[in-house]
């Protein structure tokens, strides 16, 4: 079963918020809601989202201020701003703050869905880090299924490359086994899935960490998952 993509809707107008929730849930997304800027800030602190739909005019903390704060804190989640403002300067302001796209009310739900899909395609791990990237002291070549460091050159599997790519796209963030299994394998976590993730991590560590007594590149965070040190 494919893991649902998770969307946070930040919108103070209840009718709009409910309409968006119902439409996106029907489309198969997992939806979380926030009705003001303070609640949105809390939701982001507690959850892990694939995309945020952010209204510009919000009570307590504005959408502009939230976007600014999230980007300053290095939050990488894609943001689409929703607003009644349609002037070019307002769009430029939103994009300069770090929003990935901007849609003006009223908009069609199908257009919004198309924009969500486009933003997700642009911001997936493969596009963030590319087909070749640095991972610790290694140079990873996804297409060639190789990793290189100084005079060493080792082969990796396609799945191992995808795991490294996902970690590289989210440096310093703790990634649970469930998230990794859902994003890389595209399946919902099971007991077998847990063992599969741990087995792949162990194999990768043996290649990139060698005989190091304690992992330094892919660290284990007890009770939470794994973390790439960057």
C-alpha cells in the first residue's frame, strides 16, 4: 500500500478549509488543518508534512511571517501560498519569502491539485540533490550505482542509492523507519518493513563507515530512527 502524502492546510475561513480538506482527502492525501498562525506553527513543530497550503491573511501570525520564520529555520517543506491578493507585487513578496508557488482566490480545486503535483515533482529528493551528490566523504553516483572516496570505489544497489538520496535531501533531520520505508519503498510500515530498513542501513554502514566503532555518517537516534549528519 502506498503511503499517503501529508498536507497541512492553514486557512482561517472554515468553509474554504473544509472544502479543501474534503477534496484532498478524496484525492488520497492525508490532511491536517490549522485555523490560525499559532496553530500552524505548532502543527509544523509536531508533524512531518510533504507540503503546506498557507493562507496569506491569518489571525495571530500572518502567512508571510510564518513563511519567513520557517525558511529562516531551514524548513524545507514545499509551501503554496493561498491568498485573495492578486497583484504582482504580492506574488513576488510571497515567492521571495520562500514560497514554492502562489495561487489567487478564487481558484479551481483541479488547478490547485495540479499545482500541488507540480511542486512535489520539483521538490522531490532526486531534484533536491541530483543524480550525483556528496554523502559524508563519499561521492554518490545514482545512475552508475557507485560511491567513490579517494582511491575507493564501491558498488551500491538501486535501493541503497535511493536511501542515500533521501538522507542527503534531509540532512540533520531525524528520519523514522516508517518515513524511510514509506518514501523509498512506497509502502506502509510492517514488522517485515522494519527489518528490511534496518538490514539496508546495516549494509550501507558497512560500505560507507567501514569498521568504525560508532556510526558517524548515518547515526541511530534511539527510539526515533536515523539521522544523516551531513
